[in-house]
DNA sequence: GGAACCTCAAAGAA
DNA sequence: CTTCTTTGAGGTTC
């Protein structure tokens, strides 16, 4: 039964591998797709301008690739037959084969690290200098690379295509692949700020902190070093992660009471290691980076970490702990003059709880109940009272003529669609991949993501209906300083999270008047979009044996949506040349017709109060647009270092 | 749905 | 090179 699509997916994989250019293609710089060549932007550098692209040519062109000893991914197709890896015995218990290092190296530790055959770190532009000292682009690149790997591993684990007999820890495996390949930065230990990491940045895994060099202990709460202290033999504290475990909270968000480490069995904590470092830093008065961890309100199981900037240790004492032993306490006070981070979160909590009022609040719910959670309208910049009139609609309005494809077979899954179950027609339609991870995070970009719809047999809470559940995060429409109204989030958002769809009326191309600003509030998939890679380096995935579903960058499905008269929050999202949101066509069946929607997903982690932006693309200057109308452009005010100057 | 417990872990320091 | 230290995050149970 799995035969058909199993083979199918196998062949898809092959094309994909072939499709992966041996060189880091630097898409934006040297466009290699038809779509990209028509891009006429002046400075299409995207994130990766720092790549020494000459270097990317070298390492792979010449040395023939030695195949991975045992690619993790080798079992993907092995359950439909061992053709690909005759050596692998049958699918079921992959464990003994999946960890080849287990038998080779010491008995206890099944080492999962991969020795990558190709120096992927240099493909990513990470040389010795970058490993030592970071910069903003590198930090963003690394975080995105990490999460792309993590999502892919998670996806494979969910569909049982990847098991190592270990607990499901995609974060650790992704981290391990990067760390062992030297794909990391800021390894040089330093007191104070870390280049490329900004106050307010958020993280969802401890390993992310390691990779960007903010806090190098993978678990330990106190990062310290022996270098840099006045007295050479003494350690100094560099960074702490306050996990909330020890009741570190105080009422004032600029003060942190931090507990020392050790002594959990009722013993007294000792003045050694991290505790000693904190003690010495108290005397030396050096800056200590503080990362505050707290529960992620969206998923009770996971945690969010926020970098709250520099603190100084002001005091320390010993208290009796819960289990009777002495516990060191350290009082940390935030260095003044830094941007608000943790404190801002606290304020948001109070607004959301209705304890404190929001300055400039005009409307508590712009959607008038159309969304399940309120969308506030705020202006603390000037006295404009509201954006132009429109009707709030949470989804698409379309007429019959725009429905392109025919209805398809809905799946017959009981309750939930199970990742890896190729009997599910909706999964088959996604080339055998379950497009989302268990907690509803998009794994990679596709031409089209197929979701289950109302006629599918699975329950409405099936994990393949991510984009049909409306807003989940608190959003705020707000007046920007110079770009009219904008949209921002009040909640932290993880990379890959569905944010909202572009709601409005599906319209005919002829109805769009292209002169003047009449196409404001129009979304058009046929514009020319700045190509970008979300899961950056296909080579890395391939090397790690993960067969990256090399992402589709050519997104078809011509669709024009006008949100001028009716629409949702998406109509307020502004353009940016280095955006934090991207769009993705998603289809599902409604009223016996397949309808394509445009869904927005978080490109990277987005801290609260950050404006949400996506790339508007460029109007195609082809025959469908009247030649008499001059193409207009708007001056871009996105303020990004990669700004292309204009858009539209 | 969520607290309370259990378990296997990775990286750096020693 | 090994051992030790740390506690994160997923799983299970009630």
C-alpha cells in the first residue's frame, strides 16, 4: 500500500538532491531560477551579504563527495524496499543500524554527532573569525539554520522515519550537528555584550544560546571563565540563565535574585565553580549577561528565554533552601540605560490582564469579535484616530470563477492524521511529508501546503489544519512613526508559527488599477518576490543525512486578494526588505471546492512588540499591466541594513 | 489540562 | 582523554 507513494517520494528525493547545486548558490546574488533572473532590484543581498562567496566555490567543486557512512535518512525509503541501502536490514528496528557509532565507540554513549564530509561551515560563510566573533546577520543565520534543522528532524521523528533509540530531542540533535561542524559563533568568551545578539532577542532552546555564544553552558545556569579576572586563578561570571525554577522573581523587573548551583540533596552549596564566579564578579563588579526563562504561554511544555541585557551583582548571602541546605543568593541589578526587554514583557502581561491600561489605546478589539482573541488598536504617536474604513473579515471571500482546482479525495483518517501514514490522502498530497511538526510549526516552504478540510474524516483539531484556526496570538494594529499603520505582536512567536492569513476578496487582475495607490491593500502572488531560503543550506541537510526537502522558491498559484474593503489584520502588515514574516500558499477543501489561501508564517523568532513585516515584492512589468501607466514605486522606510531602497 | 515525577542527555570545566 | 557537574525538555502518570 505504501508502494506507490513511497517510491514516489523516493524519486522526488532524488530530483531534489540533483536539484541541490553543488555550490552554495547564493540565490539572491546569482539568481539561478527563472524567477530570480527577472528580479531587477539593485542590491539583492538579503541576509547573506557577508558570505565570502568566492570561498563557497572551492571546497565542493573539487573533492568528490565521500558518501556518509550511514545517513540518518537512509531509512526513509527502506520500508518500501531495501533498494537504496541493501545493507540495511528491514525497516522496523532501525535503531541498531541508525547509530553506527554506538558499536564503534564506547559502550555507553551513543554518539549522534555527524562528521560532515564537506565543510558546511565555510559554505555558510563561517570561518575562524566568525566562530570567534559574531555579528547580527550571522546570529540570525545561525538561529534560522538551527531551527530549520530542528524542524526537519522533528518532522522525520514524528513520521518515525528517524529513530536512534534516544528520546525525541530534535533540539539536541540539531545543536549537535551544528556544534560539531563548527557552525556557531562568539566562541571567544567575553564579559558584557555579545556581538550580534540584541537585548530583547528571544530563544526557545538552551542550545540556541550556545550556538550564538550568549551562554555557552548547554545546561548549567552560570557561564563563567577563568580568563579576564584580575586575580588569574579566580573565575568570573559571564552570563546566567534564570530558569524561574528557584523562585528568582521579584516584583521589580530590573532586579533579579539568583540562586547558586549545587547542593540539591540538602547539602550546603559550596563556594566553587559558578558560585565562586558569581562571588568574584560581585567583587569585581563586572557586567553579567542575564537571560530570563519563563513558561511559553502558547505551549505549556516549552519555555521562552529572553536576553535581558547586562546586570551587575550587588549583593550575596546564604539562605536555608527548601531541602535544608544552605543556598547562595545573589542580587543582580540591571545596568541602567538599556532598552526595555523583560520589563516590557511584564507591562504586556499587565495590559493583557487588564491590570494596567495601555497608553494610546483607541479600540480594545478592532475585529469586533470576528477573531477569537481581541486585536487592539493603538496610537501613541499622533492623534489620528483610526485607519480608513474597512470591514473585518477573517478569511477569503471569493466567487466561483476563482476556484481553480477540483475537489479532491478527503482523507479517511480516524481522529488525527498520523505523520508517516501514507494511507492518508492529505499526507500523500504533501509528497508524503507532514507539513507541520507536532506543535503546528511549519517545517519548510512548499509550492503549496495541503491541509485537511471540513470534509476530511479526521477531527477538526487534526494537526494538519493549522491555518484554519484563526488568530492565536495577541496582535496590535498601531501607528508607526513614518509608515502609517502597522501590525505587531504582543506575544513571543516561534519561527514557523502560523500567524494569520491574508483575508479579503479574491479579485480579477483586470480590476486592479495599477496607477496611483489604488493597489494598496492588494496581495498578488504574481509579483516578483525576492527569493529567499528559509532552511538556508540544503547541503547541510544533505550532509546530515536529512535530505532536506529542498525548498520551493517558485511559488505558483496566481492569486490576487484585495483587502481594501474587507480584510483582517494582515492588511496592516508593512513591507520590509529584511522581513520577519513570509507567506505560503495553503490549500484545503471548502464547500466541495479546493481553495488556495495565503498564510503568513514567522520567518524567525519574533519577540513581543516587534512589528510584523513581509516582503511585498515588485510589480511585474509585463503585458498584463497597461504600458501607459508608469510603474510607481514607494520609497522603502524599512530601515534594514539590507534595504533595497524602494518597493512596489 | 496541568502539576509532579522520571529519564536521558550535551558541553564545558576540572 | 576521562570524569564530573549541571538541569533542559520530553515523556508518563495521575
